[in-house]
C-alpha cells in the first residue's frame, strides 16, 4: 500500500509499487532519484527530478527501511531459534506484540479518560489484549512444564530399564554405551552401593 500521494504511487498497483521499490534496493542513495525517473519512464510515467526526490523520501526509503527491519528481525529470530529452545516465528511475533502493547500502555499512562465513552472503550480493548497475552504466556508455560515432566518420566523409565539390564547380566560396557547414548550421567558411588 502506498505511503504517499506521489504520482508514481498513485499510478501503480500495490504489486507494481512493491516491484518498483524492490528495483531500487541496490541503488546508491545519491543515484536513486535518477534511477526513479528512469524506472518511472519505463512504466510510462513522466516525472521531474523533484517528484523523484519526493518519491525517494516518501516511498522508496520507507520501503527500504521496512526491508532492513525485516532482515534484522529474521536474523534475530534465526539466532534465537539456533539455541534449540523451540522458539518459532509465532513466538517472536508474540514477543514483539507484547512489547508493542507494553509501549502503548506506557505512553497512555495517565492519558486515558475513563469517565468518557472513548476512554472506557480504549481501556476495555487494552485490558482484553493484555488478558490474551497473559493467557497465551500461561498456556505456553504449562505446555513447557508438562513437556519437562514427560521428559523426566521418560528418562527415569530408561534409567530403570538400564538398571534391570545390569542386574540381568548386561555387560558394564553395554550399559555405559547406552547411558552415553541417552546422555545419562554415570551413577554416583552412593547410588551403586
């Protein structure tokens, strides 16, 4: 969607405008106005240098800035996901929305007039949004706690199976290899006595 009422933005479809801006992503800042004029001419749009500068400032640069921010966020999400935490794009988006909500509430502190109809509507919307965020956080924490319990139960069951195998004559080397494969710590001296 167009950010401005520039001639180019008004004459191109949203998809054409996106492609137009994408064609400018590798153009040096100082050469951008001339390239905008050239691309506009290719689209059958005649503009002067001042209109090219206006398009650069009101459309192209904001588009490039959004692209840069998306790349930074994608890199941050990729880095966040590299730690095997299971965080997803939805988790990152949720965190971002939570931060936006926090910033909005902070900015509105003392400025919401609860005695007015509009103030109550704003307050109602904010509290519902915060409730949804908190409910989602609680659900995620419960899901994680349940998964930790499942993993602990699985590890305990595997440990019992190894102990039974050891008492039934499995070699210490086999038990040691299985424990290493399951990432179990060797039993302590007190546990074996």
